[in-house]
């Protein structure tokens, strides 16, 4: 499967990077490396994760308390959001509802 990371998820990753980098120099880079490895695993495992909020598969990150929310369409994984699991579920639901696809160009990885 191919992976497309939507701009909303790229922004989520940048916010996570900034958060961890402020805690300790280099931790932000480790965060990105870890989450990118988790996202890359969707090439093989995309679609096997449980559905949350009615339509998004949720992959729990291995090293950080984050979840990758994605959908699968025609052998393509669309990463919609990368969110901190410590957030209020109502906030997560709102964030996912606002991260639509209209008018955005996805970033594609192979």
C-alpha cells in the first residue's frame, strides 16, 4: 500500500516535534523518527487497526502517547491526523471532523 500524509497530519507532527523539542534538545527529532516509522508500518499493516470515531483506523504509536488516525481507499492509506492520546476525546473528535480533505494536496510516500 502507498501512504499519503495529509497536511493536517503534517501540522500535527510539527506540533508534536515542537512540544518534545522544548522539553529536551533532540527529543523532537526522536519523536519524528519514531512516528514516521509507525506511519511507514502502514504500508504493510494499513487497515488492520480498529475503527474509532466511526470511520478512522487508529494506530497507537510505539514510543509516544500518540495515535495515528487514517483511512484506507483503493490500496492507499490516508493519514488524517497524529494526535496526543492524552487529549480529551471530545477535542480529538472535533479535530478529526475539521481535518477534511477538500482542497488540500496530500504528501505521498512509498
